[in-house]
C-alpha cells in the first residue's frame, strides 16, 4: 500500500504547479460540498470566533476558502516530494528571520510556536532547507502507510520527527542541547493534558506542554507562520520571541498565563488571515468539567 501511495503522489507531482494548485482548490470546493459534517464544523467554528462581526454569507465564504486552502496545500505537499531548495526558493520568501537568529544566539534552543495555519508542511520543509533542521512534534497517523509517507515528506529537508506521545523528557533534552523544536499548539486536547484558556473569547482546552518545556529549559518561543500571498507565492513570517510571564514561581498560574499568551498569538493570525486557518477541526470539543447541581 505504501508503494502505491508513493507512486500516486509522485505521479501527481508531474502536473505543472500552477495547474496543480488550481486543481487543489477545485478539490477543496468539491469536499466543501460533499463533506457536510466538516463544512458545518467549519461554519460553527467561524460563528464562535466572529459571531455577528461577519455576516452568515461571509462565514460561509470563509468556510469554503478554508477547504480550498486545504486542497491547495495538498498539492503543495505533493510537489515537495520532488522539488528541491532551488525550486522552492522561487516561491517562498522569508520575513523576520532576525527574530529566530537572535533567539538561536542565546544557546538554549528555540521552540517554534505555530498552528494549523496556511501550508504548515511547506513552512517546516522550507526552513529545514534554508536555515536549520528542526525537530517537529507530531501525532502519528493511524494508517501506517500514510504515516510512513508523511514522515518521509517531513524529513526530506533534514528535519526529524518527535512523536507527541510520552516524549516530554526527549523534548527537554533536545532544547537543552540547543536544538530547534516545532510545535503546533492549536488542536483540541483531553482535559488531563491541557489547560482551559481563551481562544476567540471561549475557553479552549490547550496543550500545556510548551509552557512546561519553556519553564524547564528557558528556551525562547518564536512564533512562525506561512502566509499565502496569491499567485503561488508564500511568505514565511517570524515574530519576536515571546517573553516568559513570571508569577513568582506559581507553577499553575504561569502555565495557564503563558499558554494563554501562545493562544493569543495564533488567534491574532487567524483574525488577520481567517481564510488561512484550519476551521474544520473541533477546537472547542473538550469542555471544562462542571459538577452536577445538588438537589
């Protein structure tokens, strides 16, 4: 099955890129119409995020654009199997790289903060080619051939994969060795592994692992996002390192407030570029525990 998948992907990569990106957007439009449940999840998420600040039609349009972006990103990933750095350099530019360089110079490793925003696979691979390889924290896929294929893609420019399952000690070790660690922080998580902090004004269970890593290592946190500029062009944008919010050693408070700060960064980008965000995910699925009222 893996060989078949790889042959299919390699075959698709020979479609001229401008045509492939258009096909990807068309595929996304088709999925928007066929996948009713995911379409409604996207619409409800957009309603939660923007409410009456966007009309119903605007929210429907953004949901469709979300699907179109996912389709386009699929084809971008396909091309990465065959395109090297010389080709990628033609359509990816970098902004704010000095923020990474300043953080790296501290010698404590760098934790990259990002989310399911824009073409995140292209972001990681581009950075590996043109700057430094990064250890990327991911949740393994359940389907083994697809997991094997995604690992091959993500490691193509020198990056390495770290499974998010029971890997805290390894991540601490990597940062203390001065390595880069990339973390996508915007997925729903079980309550025992997260803290509830605001995301678009509603409490969202958010992974507390990044805050714990920073507390243990002192590693700087540098936000980075891949922005689509149209016409097949992208900008990988880095922001200044985030300060550690100190509350006098109150571990619980520090974990919550710093995780909230990370959420705010992702929210700000999703507000600025709402068509880039991965609205099809049930971000607010886990809800805070509420005891049954006593009779």
